C-alpha cells in the first residue's frame, strides 16, 4: 500500500506501508518463496527513516536513479546484476552487498530468479530514465 505525504515545503512524497510492524519475526525465505511474479519489490520493514525492501526478480528493471537516497543491496539468493550508466556491470552473489550512491543511473536484473534486500530512505523516489538518455557503454 502506498501513502502520499505532504512535506513542510508542500512537496509530496510517496511512502509504502511496511508489510510487517516492529517486534515481528519475518521468515524472509518463506516470504520470497511465496512470490510467484517475475518481479516484486515490497517494503518489509521500516527502520527509523529508512525501509527494508524484499526484491524478487527475474529479468531486467528499467534504467532509473534515486536522486536523494543511496541504495544498498544484499543478495540472499541467485545472482543480481547491477548495470551502471557508462557500461560497468556488477554481479552479486548470495551474501554480497553493494551500495549505489544517490543520483547514480542504474538498472538491476537477473538472468534467473534472484532475491535481495534493499535498504533505502523511505522518502526515496525513483526517476525513470528513458533508454535513449542512458550514456553509451565505454569501449
């Protein structure tokens, strides 16, 4: 569920409601196993002003950036690929973590099912980048 909140400067941010409240034990393996879709990204918990997302994916997510929030990935299952504008690709395996700094244009993907946790500011939002706007790969 997504909430929209007005900030003191009259800007509006969206905040997804966490699936679980504090003081709740969550079996992440069971939650991931229950996902039948090729892509699902949902907020599991809110922690202070950040959220913990459980992302299950197979395939590619579009190019995007988060102008005001770093994004930290921790892979639980499969292999997650993170492409950065300019041509660099990182391949993360279970137990590996990676931080994308705020404003970095990137996309995530996986050739087979991958499950990861993503940590970001609750007020982070996604700016979609159109394919023709992504800088070409380095040669």
